C-alpha cells in the first residue's frame, strides 16, 4: 500500500499522521504494529502507555490450541453464554482465526505458562486452564497476570518501531468529522482534538484513519474491577460523532472481587474457580449448586446474580471464595499475584477463604461495528471492548475479550491497508476556547462523578426494575444539564472530560436497558423475568439525533 496522504494545508501546531490510535491496550497496540510499515502512526493514551484494561486482565485468553478441543465446541460455548444475541458468523470468524493470532503473540515474545508433558521428559506444552462457561480447558495464561505479560510483549515491539509515536498523558476530547467542519457530502473522520495534560493545551491530531481502542466504562459504577481510566471515552466520542451504539445494557459484573475495607476493588480471577475454588455463604456452606447445575463454573451473569441473591437473603456484606482445600504450593504457583495481594491484607488463601463481592467488569455493548471494526463512518474504526461486534451477545464468555481484540485489530488493519484511505483534504481549525475560564469550583466535578456512579450502582446494577431505570434516567438528565453548562463555561480538564463521558455512557446504558422489556443474559429486570422470543437477535441500538 502507498502511504495515505496527510491532511492538506494544516495550521501550525497540527500533528499529522497516517493512522491515529486512541488507546494502548491489546487492540490498539496490535493495530499499530500491523500498520506501522505503511505510514506514520500515533498512539494517544490518557495515562502512561501501560495503563489499560489489558494490563489488569488476570485470567487469560481463550483459544482452541488443544487436540481435545475444537472450534465447534468453543463456538457452542460462546453462543450458550450469549443467550441468543451473539452473531454466529462473527463468533465463528473470531474463534477460527484465534489460533493464528495467538501464534503471532508468542512470536512477539509473549510467554504463556507451560507445564511438563509427563510422557515426554524435558518437553512442555501450554498450561491450559478452564473458566466458567467453557466445556474444555482452553484458557492460555501467564500465571495470574496474563494481560500484563501480553502488554509487556506488545509494548516492547512498539518501542522497536520508529514509525510509531506514543503520546502519554494526552486525553482525547472529541472526534473531528467533515460534518462538524460544516463540509458538504458524506461525513468522514478527519482527526481528533486532544488535551495535552502536562502542557494544559488542546492540540489537533489529524489523520485519515482514527481507531478507537479506548476500552470500556466500568468506572460508571461505584464498584468496578476496572482501572481508573475506564470511563467510556470512546463510546461517548463515537456517539457524539453520530456512530450507532448498541447493547449497552449488557454490563458484565465479575462475581468475585476482593472485599476488604483497606483494599481498592481487586479482581479475584475466574481461574480460581476454574481450578477448584468454591463459593460459600457466611454460614460456610456452598450455595451455587442451588442456582445452576454447573455450580461455580456457571457463566458469570448467573454466578453474580447468585451471589447478589445470597447477600440480600442473608444480609451479609460478602460471600467467600474458598480454594484452601488445594495444596498450598499449587495455589501459590498458579496465583502468585492474587496470593500476595490477599496476604498483604491478612488473608492467606492457602488456609482461609477470600471475602468477595461482585463488581462491574466488562462492557458487552459499545460502538456498532462489523468484525473488521468498521463503524460505518468512513475512516473511523473501533476495536476491543469499546466495540459491539456481536461476539458477546448478552453475556461475554470468560476470556473471549482478549481474543476478540486480537482478531478484530488484525482484521481492521487489513481492511484499512486494503482500502487505501483517501486524503481528508481539509484543514482542522485550532481549538476555540471562546470565553471559557479556568474552573473555580472543582467540587462540582467530584460531586457529580460520585452521584453518577452511585445512581448507576443502586438503580442499574445486577438486578433492575422499570421504576429503578426511570429514576436513573431522570437523575442523569438533571446531572447532564449541570455538566453541559460546566463544560461550555470552563476550560477543559481531564477530570471534566471523564465526567462528561461517564454521564453520556450512563445515559446510554439506561436508554438501552429501557428499550429491552425482558430479562436476557446480563440484563435482569424483575418486572420482565423471562426472555422475550421477539427480542432474540435484536440489538438495542441508539444513534444521536442531531438538532
């Protein structure tokens, strides 16, 4: 492919690239590496380059790499977990192409855990584990820090590419499209306004291809396993730019997060249950077999609702995850980071159960794309958790997320390189501050942030009702008015930008939930307890109505 032409006649200070990637997780880094030989690439990340949901992923990445497994079984497990909303063609594509992408990760230097082959002295094979909803052992992992190991390998490869520039502590504000610039003809992306946080100034990043790889929106809830960066920026920006958003009601709550007054919410990997961990109530008795025949290995939505039900039934603040019946060395070897974290809070998981509660974990909906990441707005792609491809349906199968990010990043890069994007051919004007001044009362930002997160936790959590959703809708509408006024009156800050995006994403989750008059997968509504056949294979799609 020839290098795409850059934006013409750009004002001084504009940063021009062939490819602009927002986000530095597995999806964004993979895409950047694939297109790097064909042009200049910018990776924009609002914290440091290792801050991403990928880096926090403990359990692993699901793929068919064992002779005892098959594509058909992995497809079946994914469709079962998705509760009738997965797009089967997308599921099959991602799973079929997964092994090749895994091989590429290993070639880059990713070191997945291995185990000796008993009948072949000195030989080793991948140490595959099992998680909820999987019928076979197919989870590749690097002990209990898989995401960190993948991120390490990808960042090392990025550092070796002279055509890739990484801009840390740069916060994307909004997408720039030709429609926003007042140009006639089909709308297409032209670039992004970006806040350079250290310099406290807004810059123009211009590119004919912009890739959203910004991750999810777990921070919209009071309790989450996600890092602080997970504020739904990509979904909010795409929605404001006119892209379709779908299925945001399907928020996956991870069943088991460390419950301790001195611990910030910390994920206890699903792999602990996969290796024999059992859930016990305050009375010490197992309870999962009362909720599902698969007990602790049921899909996450079932386990999370069961824990929520037990806590409400007994009035307990938490339940307990117990793997103390396994040999201590086995536990320390398989879960060294979890063991160390718990031990730091006085919990020796080799001898005692871990107190756990559910917390918001994964956004199954997002910006509507095909399996190639195409959003329908020319030049704009979305890959990874920010996108809604149809792979996850109403409930993500454990460890399918990293797989989706890998495969879709590869396919997006291939599509972009084949398409040879046309030049944008228009200059993006500098950011205009107008009469905005520096904020005088930042307490407004922190107060609204807390109110959004508590509203979502109380009214739009694991179990919902029509009345709760309506209450959330009204409260969020009022908050939006305050935030919009604050946004236009004052100069932008990173906190204000995140608050603005959180409020938008919260509204989208509620709006999608109110569209769906049934219970399906992760969306459980006490006023509509059964799935509605009329809503099978129907997405809850929202597109911004322009004035």
